C-alpha cells in the first residue's frame, strides 16, 4: 500500500478524472474532521468552457502533481531510506510545521506505518531510521508526532547523498 499524498485544508484531489473521464486511480481517506466539496464533472467542464483561460491554471496543477509523482518514484528507486525520510519530514514540516521549543513540530499525527507507506518502506525500517535520526539529535518523536530539531542537518544529509 502506498500513501501518495496528504492534503492540508483547502487541498484538492481527483481533478485528473475531470479531464480524462476515467475513474480515479487512487482512493482518499480522511484523518480527522473533514469537509469535502464535490464538483461534478459537468459543472467543472461548463466552468472551463465559460472561462477557457483557466485551462492553463489546471494544466499547471496537473503538471506539478506529475512532477511530484515522478520525483517520488525516482527517490524510491535511487535514494536510501534515510534520505527519503529526511526529505519527506522536511516537506511535511513546510506544510504542517509549527514552532516548538525543541524545533519544528510536524502538527500531524504521523504513525510510522503511514510514513512507511509514503516512502515504500516497512514500519520497522522507518522506526530504525527515526531512532538513528533521534540518536543524532536531528528529530524527536513525541506521541505520534515528529519534531525536527535540526533542519539544517537534515538538509545537509539530503544534499550529501544528492552530490554523490
């Protein structure tokens, strides 16, 4: 099982099906209180027909999502788990980060099973890498959350692998 994306408030998904008339290839699951707005395909197409300049905006969104997907595939094939985990934690901190006394709290309940699904790894492998990062003072685990204690060091870990 792969956990491809997490969406913050205001996020949207499933727009690819609005363009190709095919069922969505993935499923969504809410983790907490969620309000969902459903935009029927016919209404979406009528909106685009009335405002054709919006096609360019949607093309950008789809292109960005494709780039992110390709990057994730490349990472999973080429990078060690420690680097993939560091990159994902920094990405999550950019979206869900909150200042904390120890550093930056990723304000999202983050079970190791979900991290593993994001990275194409087992929970046990993620646990091992998190323990190593914690021992190195890079992160701290707190009740299902992760605090990044040293953002610069995590970034350096990623750059070091990318340079090789």
